[in-house]
C-alpha cells in the first residue's frame, strides 16, 4: 500500500471514492468538475505555484498490486485566509442577582473565526474493503509526515473537523434544532455549499448573537461535540497523535473540531531523518513504522517493519524504489502508533 501525491489521472478514481462515501464528506463532492478543480489546485500546491492561503495537498492510497486508488486524504494549508472560516465556540454566560439570591450558568454557542490560518486535516475516506491492517492509520497519519517534512508550508496550529451526528438520510439533529430556523434549505445542501467554497451565505444568515444551548431541543443539545459513529476510528487516530477537542464545533452538525499545536503532534515531534540502507529482508517482529521521502510533488509514504539502526534506516531495495529514494538518501520515519506499532505487521 502506497501513499502518494494526487495527480490529474486520479480524477475518475476520486469520483468513485466520492460516490462510495456518499453523504458526509463535504470536501469530496460527487461532482466531476469540482473534483477536477480541486485536483488542479492540489497539483499547483505541490508544485509551489500557489500562495499559502490557496494551498491544498491531496494524497491517495494506492494498492500497488492492482493499481487501484482505494483511499484519499488531504491538508488545507491555511483555512480562512480567503473566505471566513466559521465554527461555534462553546462558552458560558452567568446570570446572577444578589438581591434575588439567583445565580445561574448557561452554556452558549458563539460564532467564531478563531481557527483562521490553521492547517486543516480533511477529506479522509477509505473504501470499506480496505479498512483494517493499518491502512486507515497510514492514510490519516502519512499527512503528518508530510507536514513534518515541510513545516515551512504550515502555521503553528492544525485542526480537524469531525463529521457530526446525522442519520442515514442526512438528517442532523443539531441542524434541525438550530440551523433550519435560519436557512431555507436542507442540511445536506448547506453542507455541500460550504464544502465547495460558497460560504458567504453563512455570514449573511447565521445568528450574530450567542445561542443559549438551553433553548435547543434535547436531541440538538445531545449532538454538540459528538462525532458520527463512522468517525470514531478517525477520532481515535488523531487523539493518538495528541489532537484534542477544545469546545469548538461545526456550525451545521455540531461535530467536534480536534486541534493541536503542530509542533506538539506526536508524529511531527518524534519523526526522525535517517539515510536509507538496503537490507535483503526486514524482520517481521519489528514494530510498524511510517516512512516517507522528503519530496513535495513526488511525496511517497509506506508502512514497513524496517527500523533505524546505527543511524541508518533499513529498507529493502523494492521499498526504496517505491519511495523513490536510493541508498544513502535520507527518509523520514516514525512509529505508526505511539504504543506498539499499531498492527502486528505492515504486510
């Protein structure tokens, strides 16, 4: 399994992934032209032709045995620098009267642009038949090695918006309890429009004053900060890397936003550079590592049981070929998991 930078030839594969993903991933629209434009923006970003405010880096997971693209993930380099980036910040308002001996605390939602300029981890999707065997971790965490190799492209903070609670028909209780009162459209349509960059209506129609959570229906209150059941594995992978929920939620479905300082993210902090040394074979008993080259437009990342010994990193010649490196060329590596390597074997 190989992670690589997206290219123009991946359009049909990404459209197939979008069809498989269905509702819920707004940055993977089921629209050929939207996907074509996104791929073009990504290839221009990898080539260094765009300003940081416009950069988006898209990666695909390829099954090298079949040549099939079976997953996609992405990084927005800096959100909110061209058009506002909105979320809700959960806060508290206190009402008190000494004369009446009344003291009450109320949770509130404040419309926020606090994450402006942060890098965003987004567009994570893996075909169901490829889930397991460490593929999800490879798809998610390989982005962090890219960020470690190219720190100059990103700011100090990284965020990830997690899909919120919604049923199979795309009905989100938070939207039904709040958003529907201000927008004359379905949740899926509003979510799609923001995903393809049409966000001006958010500022025009969202309430400008704090929303008292107590006034929302119970189903909407219970959805605040809760990730969709299908997103629990993705949440766990990011939490392994030190990303945490800090009271920010999506304005439409109230899914949690995870955040961390980029320098404190485990895969960034603990990744190491070491020159490649060819090995005839790799011991299966070693913990699984992510290893990548340090290129931008030719970025490659794989899982391996290889390990650093005597200041060199052992890989087979075939693995080096897949990474587009030769013996003596430095690669970046980090354990797949902060505990035991994540899976028994990279396969």
